[in-house]
C-alpha cells in the first residue's frame, strides 16, 4: 500500500471517528437544551413535553454534530498526515531570522 493511500485511510478514519463523537455529543447537548424549555410545566406536563421534544432534538443535534465533527476531523487528519511539514513560524525557509533579529 502506498503512502498516499495510507494517508487517505488515516484521514478518512479520523474524520469518521470525529464525526461519530460529534454526533453523540451534539445529540446530548441538543436534547439537554431542548428539555430546559420543559422545566416550566408541572410534573405531568414536563414529562410529556420532554417525550415530545427529545426525538427531534436528538436528530437535529446528531446531524449537526456529525457534520461539524467530520469537517474538523478531516482538517485534523489532513494536518497530521501532510507530507513535508515545515517548521511553524519559519515560513518554511531554512536559516530564517530568530525572534530577536529584525530585517533591515
């Protein structure tokens, strides 16, 4: 297997893993936020409200979380597997000036 294929596989699995994590986290956060609106009802109404809003909140949060996780995971996977990574802050130039030196 070539290095390019390995890079694609790593990026794909990092993106999918981050997407799945984002879906779980997003659905939990969304369900919690939507259920906060049900706190104003009395005992019976609160449970009915929570049962009504939870499926939609889980769907919306998991969809949003999955896509956000996919994008961030793809960026992270791409950054970690890029070829010829250059030193940060040097602009990729060899022998660049140090922090205390100024250009004349």
